[in-house]
């Protein structure tokens, strides 16, 4: 009996995730997310054209630049705002387009609906930003020719790439859960989105225990290249002991699960009242 | 006849719904038995709110709603049984009619083959198979109405809730839809319909719920609701060979209010406060052979008249 239930939920979950993934990826509305995901690729590509075979740059410097692009542009801006747009639209978009009732009138547990939409959102974000990070890496080291190949296959390159992709996936999972939960509380995500953005930006100046409440705290520990704080913020930054991976991942998972549990609880009180929107 | 149990009925138990300060419906107590039930009332009377409450799209501020013993809090069982053709004229972007119906069936947990078969069957029932693979965005209003209907009946529900299902349909499609509702109603299933087209509602309904400003004004079988409206005498149209004689005999009774002979001299319209006594009189006259009857029919025992008497405006213009 329980197995049959789980099988049904799984089937429904897969159907929802597939439909939502298609909807997320093939939409004109999401073009700006494509731009966020691939803007660095074009810049790095231009850098490669300007400096063929690494003639006007060094691999050490480019490695730090790539780390900066991943940790500051992708994690802090691209993935953050991409997920803000993507995940807050999962339910609000249906309300705006007046199509949420199709899901609510189906024999589907609302928890299954939340998780199906969430996973589709994560898959979309990972597809776009993962591809962006992968191409950025390829172009960044590709223009070094053989030296770039050696760095990748005989040096630390593959480990760097694996960590960057892991950071991308975790950022999508983490931010996605927060924005999905927020979208079920407030109609306009701009204000809470800005607050989360500021929190992620300044959390480094708080004591380590409070820093643990931010997504970037867990991701920083995974960065293969350390990037010291610069500018005025560096004066106030409290350097927290990096959390070991065996602790960071469950801690991160706990934050995500808490957000999703909240979203699942919240969806039960959602009513269809399009005219009130 | 056995009375339907609460597990066969749609029950509203002291239900109120407020949208902020705005009243949706207030203190509704209803038990709707299987068959075709029409919700009738002017715009803003609470018909759609009642339907949304039945299907859990909105939650009651007070009271509880159950459909055949289940509530929308258990969507897996509830929506296997219930199909709702809502009035929301909106669809997921870029979807075709077939995809809309098929996706809904896949959400029921059906495998692709069965979902396909049922989707085709439903689209065929609403006569939309030819346009099934066109985008819904390109459909006419009537086609959109029909695809919503297909989507609501595709999983073969035992309770079908239809919010203005005849809106936008051409006469042919309307007749086909009505025949469809009637066939479902005859199977002993629940069909709850709201409609502005009162004469068509009248043709198919077993009973009616009249709503006004969020309150249930009257409910029950159309004839019994009409009988309860004492302040408006019943009207009976009689076609016979001697209406003058009938008129004179009717006026001898104290319950007769009016008798109007038809212009062709072959019929009479009687208004009476006691329909039973009038029928007794008519029987006597016919048995005595003084009058030969061609037809007898109530002239205002319909939804439109009840609507006019209880709510006040002309049902045809709502």
C-alpha cells in the first residue's frame, strides 16, 4: 500500500517536474536569466581572443579572475537574481497567468506540487548556470592551449571545475528554496529579495555563528581558490573557520529542508482568488 | 425511495465566506443529492464562490463543506471523484487542447497510454478532436469552453461541477453539452451547474438553488420551490374545446385569482392560490364530459418564474 502511494507520488512528481522544466527553459520571459548565465562567457571569450595562447596574461591571474567571477558574479549576482526571478515565478507566475487552479484541481498532494516545481526550478537554474560556469572555465583555460590542457588534466583544474560546479548546484538549491518559500508569503519579491541580497553581502561582518545563516557561508568553504576580502568591507570581515564538508553539507541541507517544509506548509493556505491579485 | 446518505450528498454546513470585508456567501446550509442541480442567481450572488468552496479553491471562513463524505483537504481521493469546469478563461501558456487534457490525466498518476485514450475520448465527447493539437490560445471562446469541459470530464468523475458551462457555446454545442449533462445526471451522478441561461437550466435540472447577495433564497425541486412561493398564485395553461365554461366554473371557487381566455378561443390561463383544488375541479369537469382537454401545463412552474418571484428581476436578462 505504502509502496503504491510512493509510486503514485513519484509518477506525479516526475510529470510536474517535466512540465515545469519545459515551461521554465522555453520561455521568452526568462531571456534575462540566459543573459545572466552567459554574460561572463562572452567576456571571457573576448578576453581569450584578445590574448591568444595566453600571451598577454598569466594562468595564475586568470585562475583568480575565474574564481572571482564564480564567487562574486555567479554566486552573489547571477545565480542569486536568476533564482529570484525563476523561483518566485513558479507559483506567482501561475497566479498572474491565472492557471494555478489546473494544479489545484488535480488529485495531487500540494507537497508533491511544491517539490515538483522546486526540482524543475533547480534543474533549470543548474542547466543554465552550470553551462555558463562550464563554458567560462573552458574559455578561460582554452586560450592557454597545451598549458591549459595540462592545468586541467594533469593539474588541479578538474578539481577546480568540480568545485565550481558543486558551488553552482548548491547555490541554485539554496537560493531556490529561499525564494520559493518567500514567494508563498509575499506577492512582490523585490523587498525580501533585496533584504536577502544585503544579508548575503554583509553577513561576513557578523560573528561566525550568525554567518552560518547565509548560503554564501557554506559555499565559500568549497571555493578552490581563496579570495581575500577587499575594500572597506575587508576591515569589518570576521574570518570564520571554514566548516568541514561533512558538516557543511548537512547544515546546508537543513536550511534547504526547513525552507521547503515551510513552503509545503504555506501552500496549504493558498487560495485561488485571481481577482484579488 | 431511499434517502441519499451524507456520503452521497454535497453538504454545506453553516458555511460563510468573506473576502476581506466583502461577503461571498453567508450561513449556507445545503444538502445536494445526486442528480442535476442548478445554482441560479444574479452576478455576485455567490454561485462561483459556492463552487470554489466545494472544490477547495477557496476555504470557508466558517463552517465546512464535504462532497460525498470527502473534502478537498484530501485532494488525491477528492479530485479522482470531482471534476470542475471553472469559469477562469485562462490556460497555461503555449499549451494545446490535447496537452491540457492529457497533462491533467497524467497528474492523476495514469500511464501515458491510458491518459491518451481518455484524453481522446473526452475531446471527442465535446466535439473538439479536430482542433485538439492546436494551441488553446488560438481557440474561439466556445472552443475554450469545450476544452475546459473536456478537461473536467476526462477522468470520468462522479461529481461534475460546471460554472457557466453554456457560456460562449453556439446552439448546436449547447444542445450537445446539455445532452451530455443529462446523460451524466441520469447515471445517478452529481452534476452541479450554474448558468445564466435559465430556460436551458430549467430543461435539465432536477432541483434548483436560488442565491441572492450571498444568501440561499430557496432550494429544492423546482416544482416544490414554486409551490412554496405562496404570494404568487400558480399559473396553469389549459388547452380545451370550451374555455368559457371552464372559466365560469373556476370563478365559482374562492381560490381562483384570474382566468384569461386565449385569443384563439381554444385555451385559458388560470391563476390560482390552491393548485390542488383547481386540479380536482378540472378532473370533475373532464370526467363529466363538459370539456375536452387538449393539454394542461403549469405556466410559471419554471426556474425563470421562480427567479422573478424570489429575486425580483427578469431571469432572462441577468
